[in-house]
C-alpha cells in the first residue's frame, strides 16, 4: 500500500520543533474533547506527552499529506507514525500500519535485607 503522510502542526504551542528527530515514533490519538475540531487528532511523543496536532486545514496541510479529517476514519482511537522530516514549524510523519512493539521488562532481584531498609 502507498505510504500515508501527515503534517504535525501547532508544535510551537507545546515544546517547539527542536525536540523532533527523524525516526521518532509518534502516537496519534483522536481528541474527543476538542471543542474546535470534531476530527482532531493529537500527536504525542512518549514520555513527553502532547506535542501538536495533525493538520486539518487547507491552509496547514502540505501537498501530498493527508488531513486529519481524511485520516480520522482509518483507525479506532490510536495510530502510530514515524517522523520523516522536520521543517521550521511543521513535522512530516509517515503513518505506520500493522505496528508491533517489543517491550522489555527489566527484572530486579532484591534480597530480604533490601526490603527491610
């Protein structure tokens, strides 16, 4: 399937564009509480939190990118994207399909003496 690209905008309202690097994974979540846009999709960078929104205006969606409205019905509540380009105030990300993550849990073994401390 052809790649889907979205623009993340409004980054200056949060942490700015300097925190973004190509290859970072963004979590895209539908923002059901947004009073201004019924198709709002927020972009989150874990562990920082919300870093912007998927562009949804004819003035902010770059040529070749999907708007939030176009992307909105393609997933339940959460999707993932990888940062591909970082421009001045716009981040271009590629939406990922069939995402699988491996989670590593570090087990620590404690001695009975450590629990008494």
